[in-house]
């Protein structure tokens, strides 16, 4: 089955979007093109199996087995693939109650996740419970606005990760929602919440300017948007300067394609989220032309 037939067979919700800078040059050589595929999930909430066929909202949708098969097929046709998660892996089915997150992390490891940020429900068994499960994950946990000093997670969470793909340098960092009011105090202990906008902008500047990343990705568990002044992915995008892509979670928002937001420098930031429970697998394809440097992006959501 070729790529077009495969996409038709699995089904895509939403059409592709294209973002192109004004200095795009048609004369660029195809040899200078590097294609990067970013796959993303969020708020899996321990949904290992598909929803029952008699479920009133999501009959037969989701399931780790179908997601893994889809990821394998995409990797078979694309050379450079990143697989990222925006948090809330834990809590929601008896699998978590029985195994405490071990099964979720083992399955994500088998699927080859490159990084995951931390959601509020990932604290549901406390700092010690999360730390105990981490050896089952062969991918890093990323967050830069939770200060874990003097807690069980001190040194266990990294603020960012730089991933190389065919000469491209992709900087990934994580941002989390305020825990007070969402998580019992005993479950996050002395963890300090740092204001996300300043931290995110500083981290994005560091990755772009000091580390020379071609693409800066924020794994966010802030939530897509609110009717209040609460910080969200949309607010972060508008007030950012160096973030290219925000992969969100927390609000269980189903987006057929990414939303385009203009940042403080009037450049486009893509904001996306893939619902919850593993029902969708998000996909964004970037094409980088290195001489001169510019990029194109197209985003869709697979219904699993």
C-alpha cells in the first residue's frame, strides 16, 4: 500500500495547512530538503484498550494496539519521525489502579516515544509513585516550570531535550499547569510552580539563540484556551517569540488541524492538541529547505 492509499484507509479528520515565509524561493534544490514528521498524543489517561463498541460517544475508538500499528506504518514511509506526549498519561482506567502506570510507560517505550511532559494527573500516586514508575520509561520527562528541589523528583526531570534528525536540531521543552487546586498538596509536596510565560520564553530563546535549534517545540499541559485570564496555549503562543509549535494537553481539545497564531514578532506559531484517551494521533509534517533556510508545515489528526 502506498502512502496515499494508507492515509485514505486509516482516515484523516481535517485538511492540511501550509505555512510559508514570504522569502520562500522556488529555485531551491530538492537535495536540500529535509522532511520531519512529528506525531503527538496527550491525556491518554491509562486507556490501553479501545472504547467498547456500545460506548455512546467513542464506540470502538482508540486503543494502544491500533496506535502502535499506525506509528509503525508512518515510520515505514518517513525517515525522520518524532513521537511526543503532552502529559496526563496516568489515571482513568483500572490499569492504572492495578499497575500504577507501569503498563503505560512500558507500552509507550515500545512505541518509541522521544519525550513526554508531566500532566497534573501524573501526580495522582504522589511524587514517589511517579518516581517509582520512571524506570519503566526509556524516554525522558521534560518540564521547566516545576521546581523539584528537595523532592523525590529532583534530578529526575529534565528542562529540555535537543534531538537531531538528519542534521536538523529540534529543541523540545515542557511546561505544566499550576498544581494547586488540581492536585492534592500531599501528592506534589514541596514542588514549586514557576510562572510559565517567562520560563517558556526564556527557554525558547535559549534553544533558538544559544543552541541554534532549527525548530523549537513546547510540550504544554497548560490547556488550550479559557474564558478567563488563565494562562493557556493560545496565550503562550501570542506572547512568545521563539516557539514554533505548541503541542498541548489538559483540556482534552480535539483539533482536526493546528491553529495558526501570530506571536509577538508577528511570526506564526502552530498550536495543536489531539483530544484525549488515545482516540486521535496528531501529525505535523515540516519540510526544511536549508539553502536558503525556511520551512513549510502541514498538520492533520488521525482518528484511531
